[in-house]
C-alpha cells in the first residue's frame, strides 16, 4: 500500500528553489556555449566570413578595352572602331510585353517571325537585366525609334563598339576580320581576360596580332543584391567600389600601301586572282590582293546565316585567300631560276644556241613536248630563251641539269616552303624531287621519278606548284640578286596614346648560296628582255623605268597532242591561268610583284598589264616621272 | 518594508519613490518592465534596418507592442486565484480552437495555423503557449510534489494533445515551445532526476520514430543542420548566409544599415526568424552580447520573481514562463548561429510579425500578477 502523501509546502518551496538554481546554471552554460559559438564566427573566423560576404556583394563588371587601330604604311586607317546601335529591353519596366513587341513590329523595327523567339528569350531572362532585342540598327531605325521613345517604357537604344573597316573589302585578305568569339576561339584564349569582349580577330592581321590589338580589359566593381541586380545604394551601403580602367590595344602600322593596294585591286577587278607586291629590300608587303573579296564589316556587326551561306556557296569563293593559300603551277615564271641553276651548275653556256623547231622529245621516247602555241623560235641562246620564253630550250636544259639539282637549287628561293609571312593560314606549294615523290605517293609505281617529269619541271608544269605569295617572294629574291627577306604585313607598333612608332626590324633569311654576280646579271638581263623585246614587250612599252619581268601560263586543262588549244572554245574556267612576275627598277629594285589571273590565258595578255599598273603606281609621281628612291 | 513613505531626501529620490508607488499600485515590476522595454527599443532600431528601412514595418511592430503592453497591464491586475480557477476552461477552449484550425483553418504559408476572425487572424497555438503551462501548474497545484507516476501520465496527456495538434499544422517550432513550457513546469515541480534521464532516453527513441512521420521539409532541415554545405542553394542557404552575416560582422559590426548580407537580401527572413544575424552583422559581437545581457537580465529577474511567489500554481507557472522565455532566445540564437536545426522560432520581442509579442507580454503580465499578490495567496 502506497504511503499517503500530503502536500508539504515548505519542502516544495525548497525543491522549487533547487530546481530554479539548476535551471539557472543550465541557462548560464547554454549562454556560454552561444558566446563561444559567436566568438568562433565573429572573431576566429571573421576574415573567412568577411571574404564570403564581400564575394556576395560585389560583382566585377568588365569594361572592354578599345581595340587597336590598323593603319597602312602612311597612316591611313584600314580598321577602326565605331559605335553600333542596338535596341535593348528591361523586362520589369515593360508593362505589356506582347503589346510592346507587336508595336515594334508595326514600326518595322522587329520582324514578325522573330517575336515568339524573342518573347521566350525575354521571359527566361532576369527581370532587371537589359536584353538586346534588335542588333545593328541603321541610323534611320534609330531615328524612327527615337521619336516614339516615350511610347515604349523599358526600351532604350544602347551603343557598343564594333569594328569598322572604312574601305570595305579593300585588303580584306591581308587584314582578316573580327567576329563573335566561338567555341574554337575559347580554347586558346584566357577567358577571364576576354570577359566583356564581344569580338575576336578571325584571320589575317586581326587574328595574328590579336594579342596586341585586344588590349587589357578593365573592370568596375558593382554592388549587387541577392538576385544579382546591381544597386546604387541599399541601406547605408553605397557602390563605392574599385574601378580599373582598361588599357587600349596597341595600333599596328602595316607595310601595305593603300594606294598600291587600290590600284592593284582596281586592275584585277572583275577577275579571280591575286596580286602580291613586296619591297625586295626588307620584305614589306606593299599590296596583297586576292579577288574576289568580301566586306569584313559583315562579320563584326554579326553576319546573318543568309549572308554567310551566300559567301560560302559563291562559285568564285570570295572567302578563299588565293594570295596565301591558292597553289598553282607557276608555268614559265620559273624559267629564270632554271636558267640560273644551269649557269651555276655550269651545265649551259649562255651564249650557245639551241635550235627550237616547236617541239622536244627525249632520246628513246616517242613522247613529244610541244612549244606553247606551237611557236618556232629557231636558234636561241639563254638570253633569248628567257625573253621569248622558249619551252624547247628549257625542256632540254632541265633534262640536262636533272631534277634533284633543280630542286635543291630552287629551295632557297622559297619554293615548296612557307615564306613565314606574319599572318597564319599560309600554304606552301610543292617543290618536287625524287625524294619528295618517294615520300608522297603510296603505290610503288607512282614513287618512281620519270625523266619526262623533269622535262615538264623545266617550264613550271607538272608537280611544281606555288602560291602567289611564294612567287612574289621568288621575284623579290631575284630582284635583290639573292637576298632573302621574310615577308611581313606589320612594320611597326604604334602607341595609341602618344602615337609613338616602334618599328619592327625586318627579318633576313640569308642569301642564295653559290651564284656569281655575273650569272645574276645574265638572268636579270634576260628578264629585262621580256619587257622590252620578248613576250611582254607590249606591256613594257614606253615605261619610264627599266623593269625585269617574266610571263607564265599555267595549264589547267591538258590539251591532247593532236588537239589545238583554243581559248575561245573551251570553258572559261578551264582556260590557262595567267602569271606575271616583275621587279623594278631593274638595276636597283624597289618593288617586286607577282600577279595571277585565274583562267586569264597567256601571262602576257592578262597578268602583265596589271603588274605594270602596280609598278607605275609605286614608282611614278603624278607627272609620270620616276620618284626618287626614299 | 520595501516601499516606505519618504517625506524627506533629494528630489530624485522622492521622484523614484513616487514612481515605485505607482508601479506597485499597478502591480508592475519596474526592473522587468525596463528590461523588456530596452529589448523592444533595440529590436525596433534593428528592425528598421532589417526590414530594408520600412517605417511601416516598424510602426506595425510598435502597435503590437502597444497591444502586448495593454494585455500585460490588464493581466497583471487579475487575481491569481481567479486565473487558476479559469485555467481548465482556457485550456479546453484552446484545444477546441486547435481542432477548429485543423478542421477549417485558413491555409497560410502552406500550413494551417491561422484562424480568420475577420478582424485579425489569430493563432490558437499562441494561446496554448500560455494555456499548457497554466494547465500543468493547475494540475500539480493540489497534488503532492514530486509528482507521482499517475500525475506524470496525466500531465503527459495534457501536454501532448495540444502539441500534437500544433505539430500536424505543421508548426514544429511552436509545438516544441509548447512542449518545453509544459515540461518545464514538471521539472520545476520536482521531477526526479532518474525519471528525467529515463524520459530523455525515451525522447531519443521517439525522435527515431518521429523521423518517419516528418514532412520532407522538416527532415531536410534536420539533415541540412547536420551539414549545411550539402545543399548550399537549397535548404542550407539560410544557415550559410546567416553564418556569413554574423561572422563578417566581427567584433564591432558593419554599422547600422550597413550590413551587406542583410541590406542586399542575401540573408533570407532577415526581419523575422533571422534578425539575430542582422544584429550580429551590423552591431557585431558587442551588439549580440548587449542583447544577450538584456535577455539574461529579464530571465533572471523573472526567475527571481517566481521564487518569491508563495503557492504551487504561481511558482510553477511563473518559473515556467521565465524559463520558456530563455528557451525562445536560445533556440533562435542557436539555429541562426548553426548550433541547432532551423525551426521557425522567432527571436522574442525583436523578430517581426506573428502574435508572439502579444503572447510574450501577456505571459509577463501573468507573471507580475502572480508576484504582486504573493501576500494574498498561499497557505
């Protein structure tokens, strides 16, 4: 039986007091725990949490650096920057999105087809972020919107810097262009330093000198709230924050002379082809033409799919850089170097005559190598053979020198190798040899070098191919009698602020070994003969300076032995390519040039007149007199 | 005699003595009221900053303080014997209201907590914060202490019924507070230590099973409490941001309205459950220590008043009210600093919103009523 318990008030009071004391002690302990926790957070780990808090509140907004300008050698702007206008919309400030977009369509500022897509983009954006809804507004569009701006709350016209090419397509294949940064580009740039940059160099100088042109982007710290909205002021917080000004990209001074460039492009206009003019004394590229071209501004302002497809599918391939990447048989333009090889190897007596009856055949072979247009040159010595471009003379000469010696001799002139020009994308032509054939072909039967192939080599046909740049380089080496300079498009850096020039030293690649001055002179004499009494005599007529040249005609279509080549009868695109190389003045050359006109027919009729115009433009003053050398 | 008649002395002394007489007549405890007023004043200053400089928020809270003060003054006048006699009816009414909420309550914030009385919305669970400890104290008043096993069983039932009803709303924070208020009455009533240990063991087992009945968000809170970094943008976001706010405040704080975590809204619930972190960020460790000191002062004073009452009902109820106030503070501060899981418990008298300000001040009114009539009741 349980004991009967009665209330003992005195005992209960004491029990309560004890419990109250224990509870007070527990509360003190709990408070102590809390204070320890606060100490850990606010004192021991204060720095850590301060960093996190700073990371929360601050966002770096990039300030893109102005891209460096590109100037021609006389300081004329080839590539600059220009503001472009775009229409932007802040979703939270627009009362009725569908209605707003509909009214923009009615104004002709948006296309009806784009509205659905735009609406989706806008709805997936943050409410306070400005969304571009129309890029590349014309001045007219801007004006049309500006007068009705009050009807469109939440919309505004923003400007951004875009690349501007004041001369349009002029020199585009040297310049390259800028375009939106692609996945591919992201692989070899530092993403952090490109934050805020919209455009990147894609080809040519714009791409090769991207690092110099880009500059260093700055940034501005912005106060942001938890939603990522930038705020000027919140509570007592102010956007006091650091800024780092951008450093503008450096300007580039090209070796290109826009005057020469314009003349060359005008002379070749309407044809497919390339012109490369070099200063033989330092490798400066005075003009680099590849036609047809395209307007690089298209890419900077955002090319449409339609425009791009049109460029891509154009049968004339305007995006193809013929000057750097087009490889063609050089035709008779190689004859001077073959002759020089013959002289250097003492295979040929320059005064000895050979008889040209219009055809050549190797001993023991029935195959007939014919003269171009079945001409009969009669008895010709070396000088005549160059001037009149006698194939039969060079068939025999090449055969006597032998392929390996020809190949070895031609290599220092830059055949079969990249010239090393300071932009990427250059292709090398082919300098064939027994060794080359052995390495290149898979089938054993194809690896054997046939004697007949050496014969074709002598007139620049067969496996031998060159790019127009390589051929200009070769002309330049002939012009200097053996000095080799690496071609270059950029000759100086310019400080964008002070305008101070920092010239780049030209890069010498040494000299052609083992050729006597006498032999050089014999070759040059033969090439002067070309423009005075030879194949290009009509072009050299009345030139106020003496210039050396050589025509070339590269076969595209092989005419059978019994057939006659008749340019008017065959398809235009199967006609021969027309070549001309030249340098002037012949005794102290200041310019070397190579001209290619695709399917232009004989070198003398198509390419040579273009070369003459380029030489005139460079050497003559307004009165038609030769300018003194600077 | 505490309040002796003073006819001489300095003017200041006369004024103070006069004020003491007024407070005595009003059954008000001066130190307690001053402590509460200081907390409330500090709270309003912080709230202005924490609400993003919303004056209307501050004014609405001030209005609640006025309402709460009125309730406190009113309840301080009530005769404790009357209070004790009406306790079962109050408790019963509270339970009925909870059932009504469960049946037809207004769905607010995804949980059924509110009863729409047209004029204002009323949370019956707030009423139970007072009614449950009152009921427990009432039950033990006539019975010998320490409580017998039978009494413990009955008390468990009295506590768990309303706790269960609140927990299923679901409002885990309030349920825990109600349970704590009831349990504290029993502890103060002299529950034997070995029984306490045993019950804690049972609670552990209960927690294990309770886990299986928890809502997903409640479980998530527990898991996130154990490791906030597992879900930095989800459930762990609150706790990470509040620790950043407190930690970055350092010793002296970033200054009033200068807390970037609070002002830029990285800190969620900055004016309600997480206002403790705003104080930590803007006023630093010193600000928090000041606030904790004020709370401790109020709690100590309330515990002291409880020890001075003279019957069981008054003592147990007053003690429970005093200790519960501390539990509020500790749970809120603990969850904001990452010591405890995130349960929705506001910082008493500082957090914005809810009827808790009124309930708390009403509780202190009851406490003062019990203390001021200590001579009229008891043996």
